[in-house]
């Protein structure tokens, strides 16, 4: 089966993030991308002086054109959005292509305990409405806590993950994958739970103390790819996490500027299903 996805994310002229990372990954695995840029940027927001172009009107016009072209998608994947109002556009896309079997929402809006400076607080409530429509959501730990209306502790106790997951699933998604869940010392984990599971599963990993933007975009994209290729989530999650760990280690060894993301172009050809 030939897959085609609708990828709603920002497009930065420079930096291996968002659509600049998602499109080559999808094409490497034979998945066609219909891109819907939520914002155009000269470079990603890690670089001072970045320039932006709002695409809110263009998004609506593009969706109407896609309908005229009778587009059909295997999945809709939503990531960074330019403003809370664009959430409604994504909801319209999901409803407008209602025969799409899979919806993945990466609620990109926060990290390290803080909402991104480009967003008002209303982005949190808007994202809560969006994740209701999701089959899979892939928030980082901070985003998960914002969505669940819980404070983000530095060292969550054993019961916190259960409460966090319970609140997130109550919003409506069928499955959740929480990245960068804090653990002891230099350990973190990816947390997975579905509506049909009794308790969350932790996939632990050793945290590499550095920052490479776009790592979360790549992780979510890989999980979607593996899902479309028939991998169960219990296999897809650690497989994607292993690639991220390798990519970060490779970037560190090459003294790559973390603002530009990992060196995806040097590693993508070794990726296999």
C-alpha cells in the first residue's frame, strides 16, 4: 500500500526541524507527504533574528484546494502551529478528511516547564480541544503536564505518571506517548499508554545532557512511519528512541550546533524498518 500523509507543521528555511526533517524521513520510507506549513521561518526559533510569515489564510485556502483535488490520506500529522486560531483550521482538516484512519497530534507548545514565548496561555486550552480528535498524541513531559493541568515536578513520584496519563486519556486520545519523562539521576523515559491498557509502560533511556532542536519532531515522525508500516507501538517507540540517541551522539561528536538540529542528512540512509 502506498501511504500519503497530510503533515501540518512549520517550515524553517534552515535547521533540521519540523517539515525540513519530516519530509525527508517520510520519503526515505516511501511515504508521500502533502505539506501544510503552519508558519514560514527564515530559520527555526532557536536563532536570534529569525523572520516569520503567517500562513493562517493560506492554510485554509490549501485545505479547500486539497478537497477539490479529492485528496485521500493515510494519516494526518499535526505539530507546531503558529497561533491558537490555527487549531480550528486543523480541526477542520480532520473533519474535512474524516475517512483518514489515523490522526497523530504532537502538541508542540512548551518545554523545560515553560510555555513557548510565542504563545499566549490560550494555546493550552486550544491544544486540549485538538487532542480530543487524536488517535495518538506525542507531548513532551512539560506539554503533557500543561494539557493535564498538573504542575510539572522535577522528581515525580510513582503515582504521578498514573494520574498524568489518566487525565490525558480523559481528554479523548486513544493513545499517548510522553517523551522526556523525568527519572532518577541521568535517566529519563518515554511513557506509553492506550485506552485499552491497565497501566503505562516506561521505556527508559540515558539522558544525554545537551540540546538538539527537532529531536522530538524526528521521534514523532518515526513513530508515525513505523505505525504506517505495521509495527506495534511497543516495538516502534524504542526503535525510534534508539535512532534519536544515536543521532544526538553523532551530532555531539561532530560538534554540531544544537540550534540546527541533528545531522539527519548523514544518518538517514542507514535507517531501516
